[in-house]
C-alpha cells in the first residue's frame, strides 16, 4: 500500500511529522484531519525502485525547473512562508527523485539552524557556487527575496540564449542528416539495380557509379561493422573529451570555427559578465567575483584564462589591464568599456551594459544565422546531389547510347 509523508499542525498547535498508509491521497488527508488537525504538507513517498539512479529516469535539475525554483521561492517568501515550508513545497515541483531528496535535505538543514547558502553548497551539481555566493550575500543584506528574483531572471536569460543558439544550429544539422539518409537510401537500393542491369549486359560501370556501388555493397554486407564503428568513435570522442587537455584542444578549435566561433565566444562572455555583475552588485569584491563567475563559462579556454587572473588582480592590476594579453577572447571594445567603468567608479553599470550588449549581439547573430549558413549548405547539397545524379544517370545515358 502506498505511503504518504506528512507534516500537520495538531489540535494542540504542535507540529507532528510521520507517514500514513493509504491507497489515495484524499483518503490519507481525511485520516489526518479527522481529529481537527491541519495539514501543512503531504506527499506520496517514492518506491524503493524509483529512489535508485535509473538511467532512463530524470536525474537532473532542468533549466526550467531551476528558474521556477527561485521564482517561486521569492513569491512564497514575500507572503511570509518560512524557508522550511517553502523548500518542502518546492521539492514537489521537480521531477527528479535525486533533486527532491536534495531539497528535502536542505529543508532539514535549515530547520536545524543552518543558513540556506550553506546547505545549498552541499549540492554543487544543482546549485553552482556563484548562485550560493549570491544567496549568501542576499541573506546577509536582508534582501533574500529580491536576490532570488534576480537569480531567476538571470537563469531565464541564460536559458533563452541557449535555446536561440540551439535553434540556429538545428537547421544545418537537420539538412545534413536528411541528406545523409537520402544518400544512404540511394546507395543501398537504387545503385545496386543499375549495377545489376550493367552486369546482365556485361558492360563495365562508370567509375563514379562503381565507387558508390562498392560503398553500398560494403554497407549492405557489413552493417553491424559500420554501426559498431560509429558507436566506438562516439564513445572514444566522449571518453577523450573527459581528459582536460583534450577537452581544452576541442574547445580551442570550437572558438576558431567561422561564424559559430564568435557565437560560442559571446555565449561564454554573456554568462561570465552576467554572473560577475550579479556578484559585484551584491557587494562581493571584484577578485572574488571573478573567481566565482569564471565557473559559469562552459569553454575550457576561457576557464583557464580566467584562472590566471586572480594573482594579477590581487597585485592591484585593473581588470581591463589583466585581460589585455588575451585579445582573441576579450575584444578591444570590451576592454575599453571596462576601463571607462574602472576609471569613473561605475564598474557595476558598465558590467550591465556589456552583458546587454552581448545579449543583443547573440540575438542578432542567431536571427541571421540561417541566412549566413544557407548559401554554404546549398553549395554542399548541390555538390552531393550532383555527384549522386551523375552516378545514377551516367550509366543510363551510356545504355541509351549503346541501344
């Protein structure tokens, strides 16, 4: 029989916790309120099977859930609910059982007197350090609800930018995959028929057709070898990408790719500067803010570069001067704007301006990405389709000439 975990306020105005067995949640609620108690919280317990890490079940904290977590926390906090009540409620709004348990643990820790930022820091997989530092600063300043709203807004912007980039990349990927499927079908089913016809007539195949027929013959006779090779290549790629040096080389190549490279750079910069601005505005020193904000970047080249800035900044060097040796990662325009902010004492405002600039730049680039990539894709498709057409129609043309 299913069990429901509950927290109630009994008729003596004391809080009780426990679990009750019932087939339906409504029946469990009736049992608990029969003597006049008021339900604070009730939730069905997950089965032992669901508590395990099952590969096909959700096990992460999605971007949308993370945004909703902080937004709803701010909303419930503004109406006077306690942190424990808020956390217990929010734990029911996530799909992953691991995240549920993490939020439940946070609620218990807060109930035992720990600060929210301290208990958040125990789950870096779900709450990165820059969020923990921002929450801690907001807690000290007594502006926790405002801080949660700001975190939710920043996370929402990051999510929107990531979606725009994914959408801009989807078009060329879909075209290439479709072209590969069509090519595969022609090589496997159309060209063998032409080859069979030539064989019956005892005539040699043209070289382009012969090459594609050979590829198709190999694919039809050894499909498992091809599938196995693809799986091994993908596995090796992911395995090698776990090695820091290899991952660094891959990321260094990514930012040098025409068109996409600039987009990848700006995505990392907008994440870094938004976090830096949020931390700096919360009252954290620039050195500490840079140290924390660097963890929001996804590219290893940026991470390694920012890793080396702390010793330089501690010596009193300005941030704009510290990033001067890296013109390939931080543009001259960015450095000049930062220098103006440092000289005028308005670095916080300048960081906001830089963040908005990169947001607008990414928005523009993603909107025009299709028009930039489309001519390149059309050329590639034309060459491939032309090659296939030549391989198919050249034998037919020769047969007509023979007849």
